[in-house]
C-alpha cells in the first residue's frame, strides 16, 4: 500500500515533536509517513529553519533525537538535507572567519574567486539564476581583516557551500549519518538545483548539478536513506533528474489543476499524465507556496502551460484572494512573473470545498506518494496577519495552529474528506494494482486502479463553476459510490 505523507512544521502543528506524534497516532493516523520540516537549531531562524546553525542537532525547544526516533516508529520519516548552504552563525563559518586558512573549514564556503578565479564579467554574473531579487553574494570580513564575497543564493545569512570541496562533503556526510541514526528514512535534498555554480551557464540544474546529485545520492544510500530531490524548474528537468533519485516532486500538478479548474479544460493536464514520472511525491501546496513555473515555459523551452496561461492563473489567484496573493508573491530578478503563488491552495480556489476536494482527489489517485501540507489538510486560508508581522510572503501559508484551531478544523467537511482520501489510498486493495486513465470529455477525466477483483475509479469534470467528483469502489463483488465529501469522510475499508 502507499503511505500518504503529511508535510508539517512541528512547532506550527502541535508545538513539539512529542505533540506532533500524538496527533499522528490519533486523529491523523491515516498518514503513514511524515515529513517534518527543519527541526534543527534553530527551527525559527531567518528562513524558518532552512538556515541551520547546527544541522545535526534537534532544537531542544522541539524535542530530542529520541523524540524523533519515537515519531518515526513504524511510519516513514522524511527530513531535509540542506545541501546548498548553512547559517552564517554556524560553528563552521564562524570558525573560518576567525581563523582563515588555519581553520579546518577553509575551502568549505563558496567565494566569488572560487567561481571566477580569473574574474567575472557583468554578463557572467547576471547569467546566474536566483529565486530572489538582487545579486547572489554578500560581503564578509575575516578576523584578520581579509574581505570576502561569499555566495549567498537565498539570503545574506545563508552562506553557500563549495560542494566540490572535501570539507563540505565531509560536513554533508556527518549530517547524513546523524539523520539516519535519528530514525529518518528519506532525505529531501533542499535547493540542490542551485548548489553548483558553473560560469557560462545559469547554474541551475546543469549537467554539473546532476553529477553532484548523483554524489549525494550515493552518500545517502550508504546510510540506507532514500533520496527525494526538490527542484522547481522546467518540467523537462524534473524528468531528467527523476531516474537519478528515489523520489522527485510532481510540482506541475498544482498549476495544471488550477488551469483546468479555471478554464474547464483537461487537455494540458492529460498531456502531463502521459509523461509524468511515477516515482513522484504528488503535491498541491508546500511550505514554499504553489509553484507555477514548474508547468510553464522557460527561455526557449515551451511549457505544459503558456506564459499567457500562467498570467491567467496568477490573475485568478489575485481575484480569489482579494489581491493578497499578488502582494505576497515575489518576482525573481530578470523575470516578469513570480515563480510561485504565495497563498494557501484553498484560498486560491476561493475557499470553495468542491473544487478543492476535486484537486485533492486527483492528487490521491495518481501514481506516486501523495503528500498533504498541514495548512491544506486543515483547510487553512491565508494568514495575512502573520505576513504583516514578518514581511515574508510565504508566511501567509505557514499558520501556527493552536490546539483549539486543530480541534475545530478536524470537524470540518474538507478536512474529514481529505483524511478519508488518505485512508482510501493507503488501505483499499485496488491501489496495489495497475493504474490507467482516460479523457472522457473536454472537461472530464477518469483515473482508475485495479487489482484482482478490486477497483477504484475517480471521475471528475472541471466545468467552471460546477465541477463534479465521483469515486466508485468495488471489492469482493461489493460496489460503493462516494459522490459527496461526507461519503468520503466516512469511508473505511470493510474486511470481508
């Protein structure tokens, strides 16, 4: 059976690792796997844990490695391996600034001269792809007065590793060993697409990047860890890296579903079904928002969606969120559109249950492993107050839930129906079998699974303003039709 996975921050759903385990052992037991977003020291840094000072330590405010091993138990546990950078406050970087060439970490961090030993031109420097505005390096001064331009792809406090240097590789090996010992079964390679800087290219998902990914996969496999790679890129690059790793994200699904629900057509979605990798983690929303660039054109490469299609998706999101998604989303340097929508998936669909449930049903019926983000599971709308406090657009989709809010959300139709989908995908015998699908109309699709005498069929129509969803299950000659959220919410496997 397929383990459906929950994507979550421990501090934002439960408060601690122990409390998160209680939820997963209790009302969220339909999830057979969990991806806990950075729980390292500190979990609440400038980039919500993606700037680790100590990548090998559990933040004591959340728990211990014993708590992580207990959380893992019999379920899958995914954790992030942040391969591109560490915090500028890390022991390693502080030691290098203090001791320079005498530091054991000399060479671990990427400087301007490492990438451009003979100097870089304006054309060379501006060719690099960066997901944030501005240039990708920051000035730092050593204790001896030496001055360095250190590569900082994301934030000035996130200093990039020279991933070819032995010191950086030894660092990553130490972290992998610690994660494996802590009960982790899968590592997600965070930001790996940016990790290798190659002059003369945009340095994103190049052949050199793929070579580095193979190196990290080998290191992880030595620790008996599976590898999930995170790449927001042209869909062809997802297809290129899928054979190299154990799992790759299906980031294209979300924008294609938004296109179908906004236009009443399924042809673009069907094209993706023909070629998508089956070793995928299927997602609609994540802690980073809703990726749109993943289905669009990049440079001279045509996309699954056109540029105009992307413009229309952003415009519909703008309307559905009363303009808030436009304010919260960031346009990278040299681009004309954001590469993602900073909003909750439920907000982008206007908080309407049926189209949202349709998207979740398609996600759960596709081959791969469905992963549900905690805010999406609880039917969360944009947290505009959190965004106003932090100024970080992604925080609209990172609500901190109180115990009362969790209890209330668990009573709603949309949350209960998603838990029903998770039970269905993880327990119905049809999903152990063969998958097929077909287009049944300009706005209609069927997704089918069959195994022996068990079948599961999802039929959807994406008619604008009037979508429909129907699930038909057979097992041992018994047929069930689930065509309401309540019916899916109440479904459990009957042992015959």
